[in-house]
C-alpha cells in the first residue's frame, strides 16, 4: 500500500507499507511528514507524472540550447580556419 503526501511547495513524498495483511483501514493512521498533507493515490500519481513530464521538457530544452552553443562554437572555429574534425572536437560536436 502506497500513501502519498504533498507539501505546499509542490513536493510529493510517498510511504509504502509492506504488510498487506493488516486489518481494514491499515495505514490510515500514518502521520504525514512535517509540512505535508495526505493526498489520494490518484492525485499523487497524477502529480508525479506531471513533474516527470515537466522535467523531460526542461531537459529537452537544455539539450537543444547546448546543441546550439556547440554548433555556433564549431562554426566560429571553422571560420577561423580550423579543420572540421578538430573544430568539432574542440566545440564538443559539429553539425548533425
């Protein structure tokens, strides 16, 4: 049984109870961590999925920005007369 908690700042914590043989209502008395409130499993899973999707978008933007910087560095090095392979090595990558 997994229990979900949310902090006011959006953080999510989970607690997993491994004794599935407990009496009815088992786990209902698990107190939330300091500053957290208990939320439903559905809400917890939804919020975790949203956070993961936002993190993937953030990483995709960072990778795209990194690629632009590498390409600009490569182009500048080639314009200075460096060999394509050396420019790609120094810039961390060339055109793809």
